[in-house]
C-alpha cells in the first residue's frame, strides 16, 4: 500500500517543507561558522551531544508538515518581522530584565502594531508545526485558517520572558509541550516555550472557560501593545 500523502496543516496542500525549530536567522547569528568541521550541539534527552553540522541540517527542523508556499511566500512578512524583533532584542542596545517593557516602538517605529501582528503569526506557524510534530490533539485547521486570513486566533496568546545571563556560550532551548485536559480527556490548554540567548517566548493555546498554564498572554486583538517581560 502506498504511503498516504501528508498534507500541509495550514492550507491542505502537499506537505513538502520543514520549519526550523529555532528560526534559521537566529541560529545563523549564534553559530555563523557552523559546519561539519565546526558543528554546534543539540542535547535531546534521547541523544545528548548530537553534532549539528550546519543551519540547514534536518536535525534542527521539524518534519515536513507544511507546504513550501506556506513556509515561504505566504508567511515571509511574518518571518521578517520576527527576524527584526529578535535581532533588536538581542542587540546591545537593550537590557532585558523581568518586569521591563519590550522596546517594541524602538525596534519597529510607528509600524510596531502591524509588525507585532506579523510576529504573532510567525509564532502561530511555529506553534502549529510544533504541535503537528508531537501529534498534539489541537485544532490545527483553525490555526492554519488564522494564518491564511491574516487574523489572530482567539485562543492563542504569546508572552515573552527574560533569560538570566549565562557564560559567553550561545544557547538556544526548547521546552516540552505541556497540556491540560478536561474531565473528558480533551486538551483544553497547551503551551510550550523556546529561548534564544537573552529572551524567550511562550506560545499558549487556552480555551477561555478553562484554567491556563501561563497567565497574561498577548494577541493582536488586545488594544494595548505594551508587553512586559516575565
């Protein structure tokens, strides 16, 4: 029997593209000389000290769960907004500490609201790929529809946190996917986080009538753009 064709969870097309678990531009900044001769290392519990020979390695990508159009042309403005935000937050111009406001207008100028909506949609894509990878029983079609329609998802919020200073080593990390189920076993809240050097992001799906794992998330529907680091 032929293998079933995997479908893009965003648009339903053929899933022929893989999203980076951590944005490729972030990894390139952190490990500019990565190669077979000078790898960086991945430390999953099942295989610590796995050498990663470069930014394009499949070891740091999700499996193919989206199509190339959705991963590139459709979401390019979202990717670019994230790249600008990440570069700005990790620059030496800002000190990131718990309780401080994100310098969104300093990074994006007057287009901060629009660009943060694009950042949000990049994180929707990342969250969807993470959930698809781990087969989380969440409504991925609804998340994909939000990306297709350039809208927010009513149950998904994002929040940022400061990462305490470490040594001079460059470190990126990804947390486990946590979930809360109702009395019928249905997932009503799910969240995971990732960190890049000095800051991290929490992406959370939470149905309003159920308890959330994390508090005080933001989505584009909120009128206030002011966000503090947790």
